[in-house]
C-alpha cells in the first residue's frame, strides 16, 4: 500500500457530517458551487459573498460526502495564516483527517514539491530560499562582475526586471532573444549569470519557486504524472491575484486533458473577484479570471451576489467607488442585513489629529460596549503611515498591533543569524556565506574575500570549497594573516555544523552560534544603545526558535499522519524546517486572531493596524480607512496613469468591503511626509461616496485665510482644535457639501506647462515632461536628470520654483 495515503492507526473514526449539515447554511448558488462535480469550476463574486466559505465547505463536502481522500486535495490560499485557518475550519468539520491535505500558499506548496524533486533539477533538497534582500545582494555582485554601471542600472531595477521575466516564465535565453534595447540586453545578461550563481549556491529565489516548479512539471512528465495522480482536487482562493507563472502552475497540476496514461484532469475549483485584484505589481493579471472558460475546457461559472458581511450602506459605498472603473463586468452586491450605521467621515488638520480622532473613536466605541479592540482595524495605504497611530495609541494606552512594516526577520542582526543557520544547512549558499565571512570582524577583509572569490571562479568551485582551499594554502595571492583568519572561520563553521548534525534543536544551534562566534559578546560590550536592542532581538529570535521546536513537537504527536511520511516536508523542528518557515513568513501571518485576546488586555484584544494590501480576505466589525487623500490614496504614482488608478480603486473597494458594521473614512489636510508638511486634496474616492451615506463629523474649513495654511503663519499645528477657528459643520448641512472646500483655489502654488524649467529644493533642476489634473489635483512629472523622473503635486508649499 502507498504509505503516502495511509492514515495513522491511532486516528479516531473520522467525523462524517451529513450533507445537510454541510449545505444547510448556504444559499443555492453557494450550494451549487460546493456540490459541483466534474469539470473546472470558477466562482466569481464580489467581496464578502462567501467565496472562501464555499472553498472550505467544498473541501469538507469532498471529504464527507464524496469520500475523497484528504491526500488527494490541494488547496491554495494567499497567506500561510489563511491556509492554517482553512485547515482548522475543515478539521472542525471533518476531524483530524484534514491534516493529510495540502493547504498552503503557492510558495509553500512549491517548496514542498521542490524539496521532494530537488535531485531531478540537479539541486539538493537542503536548498536555501533567497528573499528580495538576498536577491539584491547577489544581483549587485553579478552586476559588479559584469562591469555594469550601478548608476545607470541599479541593482533594484535589474531585480524588478528579472522578477517580471520570471513571473512571465521567461528563462534567460528567452529574455536574451527578446531583448530589444540596451536595458533589456543588460537585464538578460545579468539574469543569465544570476541564475547560474543561484543554482551554484543551491538556492531558489521567490520567483524561482514557482517558475522552477512549472518547468519541473513541464520537462519531466513522470514528475507531472505523479502529482496528477495524487492530487485529484485543486482549489484556489483569490484567483484574481495569480500571475502568469502561477496560472501555468495550476494548469500543469490540474491538467486540461487526460494524460497518455489515462489520468483525467483534476477537479479544479477557483474563486475570485476581478474587482479585488490588487497585485498587478507582482504580475497578477485579470486575464486569468477573465479567460478561465477559454483556458479550461468545459468550465462552469457560478456567480454569487448576496453579501453576508457588510451593511447595505457599506456595500453601496463600495459599489459607488468600484463602478467608476472602466471595462469591468458590472455586478451588484446586495445584502438583507439592513442599512446599518452611516459611514462616518472626518477631515482633520493634520495626520496627528487624524490619529487622535481614530483613537478617540475607538475608545468611545469600547466604552459604549459597541466594539472590542479586536473588532477594530485601521487601514492605511503605505506602512510608513503607521507611525503616527502608534505614537498616539501608546500615549493613550490603547492596545494595538501593527502588522507589517520593517519586519523582524529583516533586521540586520536577525539576518546575520539566519545567514549562519543557512550556511550550516547549505554550505553552498554563497550569499549567506559572504554575508557572515567577516561578521563579527575576524580579519577577513574585502581583498581577501575578492581573492577567494576569484579563485572560486577560476577553479569553478563554490565559495565554500575555495575557503577550504585557502585553509590548505592553495589560494595564490592570499596573505598569511588572511589565510589564518579564514582557517579560524572554517574551523568554527565545521564545529558548529557538528553541533547541528548531532541533532541539537534549532535554538541550541542558535545559542551556539551567538556564543562561539563572539557575536553576542561584541554587541554586549558596545556602548551603542542600538546594540542593546539588537541583543534583545536576538534573544527574541532564540525564543521564536524554541517555540517553533515546541510547537512542531506537538504537531508530531498530534498529527503524525503526513508530516513524517511525506518526503516533501523537512523533519519537524529541524533546521531546514525552521529556515523554511522564516523564509516564507509574510506580513499577514502575524495578524492577531479576532478572539485572540492578549494577556493582560482584559480579553478585549488589540486593534490591528495594517495596509489595505495585507487586509485582503479579512473582515472586521469596525474599519477605519485613513489617509484618503489624492497623492496618498490613490497613491501619487497612480495619479496620471489610468491603469494604476484602476488598481488603486480596486484597493479602495477592498478596504471598504472589509467592514462589517461600521466604516470610517478620514483624511488630513496636512501630512508630514518625509519630514516636510505636504498638503493633499481629498481623495477622489471620498468624492465618489454617495453623500447621503456619509455623516461628515468634521469638514474642511472654508475660511478665506486658509490659503496660508501650511506656511509659517498658518494654524496647522499651532492653532487650537478646529472648533474655535474653523467651526464645526453639523452633519445635516454637511451632506450638501463635499469634503472639498473652496479653499483649494487659493492654495494652488504653481502653474506649469510641459517644457517649463524648474528648480526643486531636493531634486535640483528639472524640466516638466507632462502635466495632469487641474486645481488641487494638478500634478507634473518632472525630469530631474540624475535625480530621476518624479511626479509631484503642485499644491500647497511645494519647495520648487519655476525658472
Ligand atoms: N450563506 C451564508 N450564510 C451566512 N453567512 C455567510 C454565508 N456565506 C458567507 N457567510 C459569511 O460572510 C462572510 C464573508 O464570507 P467570505 O469571507 O467567505 O467571503 P469572500 O467572498 O471570501 O470575501 P472576500 O472577497 O473578501 O474574500 C463570512 O463571515 C462568512 O462566514
Ligand atoms: Mg475570501
């Protein structure tokens, strides 16, 4: 018998809920989607219509009613957290049998396949996973070796182009033959060498995880057949955000016709909403949802229109915003849950006041018993906007959690430690090895590194092998002091590796690294207060590793079903398992659970702060949409670009539709961006909200003196709170006005035409190359030569003069 599909002997009798239980609380369209059998199925529907619920329920139905084995199911979600939740929900419906399913993100799923099949690709299964920072490092090295001028082609630019090529499944040869200009030729050249070195380092970057899995399935029919035979049901959530590579992967896994050996295509079920596609910058393409029926023969499409999440007011607002997008399939969401509360609008003087308003409202809601902290989410467009909220939340003692931003694993000291661990797991990992070569300082300078690198290139051996050659005195031009330092380093790594291989747990290995490298001692001896917090972060990392070991130990006991028998998964609690977890962790994975009250918070949980992108798929009773200003949301970049603007609008739609009962929208007249006060007009999305749905608690003042606002004589930060200076409009009179005031007419500082020459305080001299928008929305794209092309808003106190 195939052990892969074997259930452990100690498994309790599986719970088999009856069909009625599984279908009872579904509407007819949802029911159809859950029970549909046979050909490919697309469920397209607006936000909150139960797409994710359908997917989860369908899995339960497959297991409970159609007697599908859990090992035959593969479900793909957008975040690891969503995967864990889906597994949990299915478990609660059908019991522990759910553990043998593959429920994961695209990336985790590919890692699992690649670990299993590494040999086929001439890689070893202990490969490293390079994140964007590692990628940039390697590209920088490659570009330097290819004599590419970093001023002309920055590593970041090259990285973006290479990533795009990979998302399109273009290999280096294809990229080279399609290259039509100098940039593309340079990119193709870097791409080829970068790819060679990735393979030499036994590493995959994020995009490779998908691309290489696709090519694995395409090039090796036996491998494809194995997975085709195994996975008979493939389910994909958030299908609108798949890119070309992911789409191809799904197609290869599911198949579109029977194989030569007679295996029919898997049953495919994808769910999505074209209006929520917000990852175009990662290559996501609406085409995948629009062309589903053409891509998959005999496909069936089901529409869901009833929304179960939000009030009618919230839905009408969302509809009003999204319906302005051109070329979309009109669909109307409805709910029978009633109108609910009006949307609350607020125009604040500046970003600090906006945060104070949000904090005050949250407090008031908590006090009235209208919401717990954990019911509340605060959204902003970009991570840097979280700071002002944090300041005020800390001051008021309001419990909160910021999701995203500079992540723990991106901190220098944490990355250094991870680099050590990676080298211990995979000595060929050159990027990590070179990172720690002289960290902490051990007398291996840049020159010595370069000499070793050259030796490695010449001898066509890995950097690690070249270091060993240095120990054996086989590297010419290396001075004896460096050779001695290298010997010390190699011995240190050999010793540490022994610790690892003797079965020590990850946290013990980490402790050993911190100790024996002298890394911790160096930080502890330093006077720099930052180094003290680095020590804390490292302690935290050890704790994370310990918890990981403990957690996985429980998992082994609890669900030895698949983890042990499936060779795609590294041994639980092992170093490779830990590194995999660290590499694939995403912002959304640390979102607090709704009922997950933190210790000491009295059970009310925490307010969650995050970007709209991170909030995809989630729902909260109370949502604050902040920073709704043209230039912030929609993002400045989108202001003259219809495609980008459409994407921002979808993002606004996602934001609004996260709310269940109460929605707040706010903006600040002045925002301190990059240390400089910036005046932004109201977001065009605010203007699109039907006026009768919004209760404007505070509007923009219309006093004529407002023209000076933002300059030294203005009252932006000095004046008393608006009540006295600006008055306060009652909500009844507010409904007649829009959140714009007349005041903008006075504040337009600069009128520019194409060809005008300007001088900007920060960017220097420039030439206007295009203009867009009028009045408060006027922007100009200016070529500042060496400082690049920049799109600027022309209102308020632009530090720029026309020459
Ligand atoms: N038939 C139903 N009866 C009651 N509640 C439902 C029903 N269908 C879905 N829901 C609830 O509605 C909410 C939204 O469902 P779900 O998250 O599955 O929607 P979605 O379409 O995936 O949303 P999004 O587009 O934001 O991902 C959830 O709280 C879900 O439990
Ligand atoms: Mg969903």
